[in-house]
C-alpha cells in the first residue's frame, strides 16, 4: 500500500525525470556527433522531439496536481474562502470537461495511425507510441482533476481553506 501511495504521489515526477534525462542525453550525444564527428542521425532528433512532447503533457498533468498552472487570481483575493473553494471546484469541472473532449478527439489520431500502420521516419517504429502522449497526458489530467475535485469538496465541507497550490510570484 505504501508503494502505491509513493507511485501516486510521484508518478509524474519520475516520468518527467525519465523523459528529461532521455532528452538531454540524446541531445548531448547528437551535438557531440555533429560537432566532433561531422555526422548526425535522424533518430536522435526524433527521440528528442517525442521525449519533449511526453515531457510537456506529463508536466501539464503534474501542474494540475500541484495547482501550479499559470492563472489570474486577482478575484480570489476579494472573496471568502467558501467562494474561493467553489470557484476552484468550478474551474476543475470545466477543465475536466475540456480534458474529456480533448482525450476523445486525440484518440482519433491514434486510431487512424494504428489503422494505417504509420511509422516514424528515422526510428521506423509505430507512431502510435508517440501519438499516445496526448491522450495519456489528458488521461492523467482527468485523474488529477478528479482528485483535486474530491480534495476541494472535502475542504469545503470541513470548512478548511482550499488548497491554492504553488505560486510563482508573491
């Protein structure tokens, strides 16, 4: 049970670490190959591109979990904690609806790629693995939004201040 809690708490962090390490290592290898050996590969560019795409989508889900997305919160300074909680719940619900729609439409691209067997130019492997970054990102976002909704609802019922997440600037 403790292992599941650790995974749930740190899933995005570890996934982002893997993709970021893959991105930086591949980019460094390709720069060295290009500058020192006057040779580069098409697969290196693809790995960096697709690692960055996964990193961005998983990072978006991590930001939802930590409520760290950029937002304009001027209104939140002038309302009660109850109204603030209701506004966060409303925002999470709206984002959940958008995520469901985006998840549905992003699966269409994946199924078309699967149906026609498209492959990447350099790696020559199925594009499905890379196109899955978008629906996977939205699926994790939906999971994190659901958790956020439940947390905010519990805080609202208990009269606790809502989790406002992290602030970039104070």
